[in-house]
C-alpha cells in the first residue's frame, strides 16, 4: 500500500504534506492537521484501531470510528514512532477517494497485473479459500501450535491485514519494484529516506523499516510475526520469507540478517553475529569457553561497534527464561567483570542470584546497583529499594 501511495504522489494526486482533514470529513478536530507523511512513518500519535485485538476484532467500521475518535492522541504528530493500524485505515480511505476505486482494485490492477486468483484481499481467516495457508499460533496453548483464525469485520481493515498472495506473485512484484516499474527511483529514494522524528534516536522511513548491515543498506517490512521481506538494493538481493505461524516468538529481522550472510559473507549484523558466536561457544564448551570466545571477539575489529554489555545481558536473560540459572549467573558475572561501573549489570546478576536463592549475593549486587544508579535511570531505584528490603528480611 505504501508503494501505492507513492504512485499517487508521482501523479500529483497526493502530497506528503497533505492534511488528512482535506480528504476525510468527520474526523476529530485534533486529527485534522495530521499529514500523509505522519501516517506513512507511524508518527501520527493516533489511537490504534487494531488493539486490543480481542476487543476490536468484531467491530464494524462505524463502531471502530466511535471508539478511536473518543481516545486522545498519544503524542504530537512527528514526535515519535509508534506503529498502529489506524494509519493504514486512513491511508486506505484516502487512496480510495483519490483513485475513485476500491483498495482491492487499486492494488491488484496497478501492482499485480494481470490480476489472478492468487492475489486477493481478505481480513477473515475463517473464509474458506482454496490453497490459502491456515495460520497456527501458540496463543491458546503456550508452546503448542494451534489453528488460529484472526479476523476483522469488514473491508475497512484490508489495509491493516488483508493482502494475500503466493510466493510466485511476491517474486514477480519484487522484480517489478526493483526495476522501477511500480514507482520511479526518485520515489523509492524518498520512500526509504529516514523520517525526521522529534526524538532523533528513533528510525523509520516513509513506510518501510531500514537496516544497515556492515555498510550494506537494506529495507523491508514484516507481518503477523511470521512473514518478512527485505531488499538489499546495492547487492541486487531480495529475501522473502513466508510462514503461516510459529510455536514461539523469534526475531524475524535477525533471521533475515543470517540468511543474507549465507548469500553474501560481507553482509552481516555485527551484534547478532557476536551474539551467535557466544551462544555457540556456550553450547560447545560452557561458561569457560564462552569467556575465551568473548575475549577473542573483543579484539576483532568487525565487532568494534557492538554494545557488548547489552549483548551479554541479552544472553543472560535468554538463559534465565530457559531456567538455566547457573549458566545465566556465569554470563552476568562476566558482564560485571567487564562493566563493573554499570548499575544495570549488577542488577541483572542480583536477579539471577535471587532466583538461585543466593540471597546474600543478590543483596550485595542490588545494593551496588543502587549505589551506581545515582541518576535513577529508567526510574529503577524504587524497584531496587524494594528488592533490597525484601532480601534483608530473608
């Protein structure tokens, strides 16, 4: 749909600066001046039509409008990135007004010509459609794949979750896009330009996520926690991963990074590769081997940009979530040795010790964390004080 918006911009029928109030009547007063660019970049601050899912899945468009129109903005337009489905609903209705056709026809006829029965819109997984893959998720029974029928009520949600296509159709679309048959290179460059958020730490373009892997820029999008598309324009590489569910959450973006490296060795994400090598060492030789591997990786210039403290902490909590507490303690101990002035690493080690019922050691590291966190980062000192008092009683 984002490509569709830029095709209309190319034709002079839309502008990134256009206000949504110019295209849609009846919007709340504080929505009127939100611009197309805010919808594309998810910086509108609008309340989300898609959440909470169990409460909104059966609502009509009229009921959805009544609900979200009564809710406040989360922040001023352009200030932050916050993905939400209301942006897509508005873009759908604006596209339909400008193009004088339904979103279904606009997308299929302009991007998937000739339109086939393998490209269609449906927002209800309960519909019986030949050859459609039924989704399976672990939401009803944790860790167990269970047939799931996500749905929204009506075609107003098509831009939120409605497009279905085969792998061959996706490959054909990718070729058209890469050859500038859908929109010009100038439009693509603009679409992939980072949006200037009020908070400069946040990154997102005008509709796509952006990544840089060892100097190789890439752009893409994902859906349903199980499908992802990424294009590396300077490497003539596109990766399409389609699945119909998962039994446990996994990091789609990191997976694509690893696939890209299989194709081109120089394309790698330093943080994830650093993390992967440490986990391999842990699996092969335990904490001792992990310590040796860590020291070697520290000296490798390829990983000079890696936030090593965060990486070790991530591994430690991953181990805690798997109930491998002794290994987690070993990782957190290494992190304390490497970053002794960080309150956060002492706090993490304290958590692991407490879970292991080593209360005196846990208390020592909680107290050290409180001492080091003089600026009360993350407003965490209240939690630390509560933990310290709890352990003193033990």
